[in-house]
């Protein structure tokens, strides 16, 4: 895989995926404190937990030039959440890059997650030369699973797993794994 030295910015028809700015943190903390957004996580985040998450995200972007980009709607909303790529080997136990998203609830249902995700996939396959990108979520997270399907990912129930950082007794423990290969993505119309 080729690493990109400078922080990358991606543009779609309606969105800008960009490096994070200090002023994004308050909006990110509000998003992470919203029970609707965090329904498929163990709990909403405190402000300190949100800042720690932003620190990790920003470090990944600085170190490699790619990661979970801040998403803005130019001229309308300076920060609506994040979409992008993240190493997932520690969760899955094999070398992998995950595509993920987390958007503020008021921006759901407008097609922003799939739009930004397709741009991220394109970057992963065309610029990073990845062979495959994965995504995973709790079994019941129908909204994220719908995005995974919309962007061309496929699910094989044999790949499902119990998340290693969640107690096996947690209703969120069982996860589905979706995949897309470079070949499948690049063949899409």
C-alpha cells in the first residue's frame, strides 16, 4: 500500500471531506453525546472521550494523509460528522482497512453517508491501491447496513463475529462484516 504524505481532501457533488479543524471538536462532542447517533455503541461519549477520539482520528490523518475525514456541506454546514478509512486489524485480527461513518442525526436520510463513502472507497482503491475494504457494525444497525449495501459491499454471514472489545453478553456484541474488493468497486457503473 502506498501512503499519502500530505493530508488529503476529497470533494463530491455536495460534500467536502477534509482534515479536521479545532472548531470541529464541539460539534463532534455534541454528535457523540446524542443517543440517536450512538444507539449502536455501548454508550454516548463524554466530551473528554470525544476529544480523545478526535485526537486519534487527527493523528491518523497527520501520519498517513488519509483516515476519517471531517465532512462539511460547503456553504451550509461546516461539520456534519466524519466518513473515511481506518485500519481495523486490531478489531478483526487480520490486516484490513475499514470504511466508516458517523453523521449528526439531522443530516441522516439525505444520501450524504453513501456519497462520501463512495469517494472514500475510490480513494482507497485508486490512491492507496488497497485490494479490499471492509465495514462492520452490530447486527441490528439497519441504517449502516443499508449504506454498506448501497455502496456495493457484500455480506457473508460466515464472516460475522463477536466484537472483541464488547462483552459477549452485550446485545451489541454480534457484528456483521461487509466487504468490497477493488475489482468489484472499479467495475461499478
